[in-house]
C-alpha cells in the first residue's frame, strides 16, 4: 500500500515536471496520459513526456541519495549501516558508494556547529543556494 502511494506521488511529480517544460518533446500538454478523449498521438506524446519526467526524477534521486550516503558517513555511519538503510548488503553499499570510508567521521569535527537546515522551496531553484546547503 505504501509503495503504491509512493508510486502515485512520483508519477504526479513526473507529470508536474513535464507540464512545466518548454514546448518540445519533454513537455506534456495534457493533465495526465489517462485524460479522457485524448487522441492516439496526444497519449503517445503524454507518455513520452512522462518518461522524460521520470528520467529527470530518477537522476535527482540518485544525486540526493549520493549526498545522503555521504552525510551519513560523515556522521559515523559505516557500510553495514548504509546497506541496512537501503536494503542491501555491506558489500553492495561499498560497491555503490566506494568513497564513503574516506568521509567517515568527518561530521563529528563539526558536532559543535549548528545543524544545517534544508533550503526553502524558493532556494531549490537557486543552484548556488542548493550547492551551499549540500556542502
């Protein structure tokens, strides 16, 4: 049930992304590919835009997962911890994120520093603000 809800949310996100794209193959001109009364060509284009949106979401998720794994390692997580968090073995986590052992414990040096807060929604559109937060 939770997986179905997540799938719906990701699909909605991909559709929203596709609707915001400039005119072209990545833009979805309709609300969803399931919209009643669409022509064959409109559905084809909507599904291609959906694919494009899902691909964009997947790339962002991979980047965010890389950041989360790095931050977890900085704060002392080891490969078994990271593997458990994503449902893989220690070896699988090490293959997926081979450079994390060099980061392990670096966050402890900043333990007295205030915790970083995530950027506002507006700042997510600002690559400099987003980059500064992720560092």
